[in-house]
């Protein structure tokens, strides 16, 4: 079947409109590959999802490249989920670009010759009442941080990781806490938490490695739960958390984190807020308040596109078991 190549460019992603620089590069790489691509510059919020949905229903085999940030990628994924005729790639032009950090450097995905040679792989998604996510569904302090990042990015030299760190400090200083009841196939938990991350992938938050051994194709979600941490200990633990040093390969919490962290793997999770304060959640950067959370694995429900050398060496694609 003939493959159509579609590049969906979000001109509002990142700090500057990337379309002017990206358009000639796409056409030049397409000429070298002998491909005639279609290119769309989005005109409004939701436009990427609308276009993807139309191709999903057409049945035509399409490689769709989301050219923007994590929000653009999320829009495309919402419509592509469950449609085997679509494969989704990413050309990162946003501020955070957390999705691509799971596989390689941003420059690897900006190599458009490699993108035209990309291969398609089926991966899991996170299914929630708020839609699908491919990366991480977070709540508590993480979501407060996601809400605060846009403010910090307006300041000079506040890029992805710096803005994320400053937003963490601001959220922690607000003494954020929530009383939660948590149910999974592993059992039930109840307690006070300042953060939880339900992970299909490894990286988020401008380079923080929440789930260093998560896989996108193992049928499981890696769940990290963090209880309140004394402020004097927080800076050191955050540094180790960013580097993925809170977990071992066999799923054990490392010694410095044991008083504060619980880790488990599950195919589904339900969370009930007990203190009547809405819990701010973020699904791949899209924030909303919730009183009850549900997340489950949508097994191999989307095809993603990866340049060949990245796919061969991507730990996030190495399944831990069927």
C-alpha cells in the first residue's frame, strides 16, 4: 500500500514559529528520498487532532509527523489511537519535548532524512477518562509544576529543565498535600502524598527520569508514589530522582527514598481523593482538576515512527514480558 507522508506543523509551539525554517528542510529531505509530502500548518487549537481523525477514517496508510511540542504530539495521538493505518512521528519544536527524550536527543528527531526512513512500532498508551497519553499521567506536585512552567519560561534563560526546577521549588513551598485511596491489581493503599506518576515511558518534566525501567510495550504502568519529604532533604532527593536513581532494575526503591516512596507495576489504577480538594492532574502536559482518577494500559494501540538507529537501542521499547 502506498504511504502518504503528512507533516503537521504547530506554529505556536516553542518560543518561536518553527514553520519558516522547517518547511524548506522538509521539502529538501523529501526530494532526497523521492517522496512528495503533504504539509499542514495548523490554524487553531485542535486542528492537528481534526486532520488526524480525518485520515484515520479514510483508511489510507499515513505517516503523520507532529511538528511541535508535547501538546501537538498529544493531539495527534488522541485521534490516531486504535487506527492501524496511521503511524505517528515527532519532529520536536516545542519547549519541553519530553516524548523524544525517551529515545534520544532532540537532534536525532530533527534529522529529517532519518525521519523519512523511520520504521513503525506498536506501543502501549495510557487510557484515562481525559483521553490517551503516551508518556506519563501525573498528579499532585508534578501537575502543579506543569501548571507553573509556562510562567517561568517567560523569563530569559529559563528553558525546559530550569523552568521545571523553579516550578518544583514554588510548588513545594506551597506545602502541597493530598489524602488518597489507591486501588490497583497489586492491592490497595491509603495515605498522604505530594506526588504520583503513572508512567508508560521513562522521561518527563524537561529531563526528569521518573520511571527509569519503564517500557512502552510491556502491558504495564510503572507507578511512583511520593509521600511528603522534609524540605531540607528535598533538593538532594530531587537531583537523584531526576537521574533515575530512586529505583533499581528489579523494581526496588533505593535506600535514600525508602521512607518516602512506593513503587509498583500494574495494568490499571484507580485513585480517590479523600480530602475533598480537587487533585490537579497532567496527562502529557495537559492539565485538569479531578476528584477521581483512572488509568489503564491500552495495549499496543498506536503505531509510532522512529529513525532506525534510535529504535534499535531504545530501552523504552524493550518489553519486560507479555
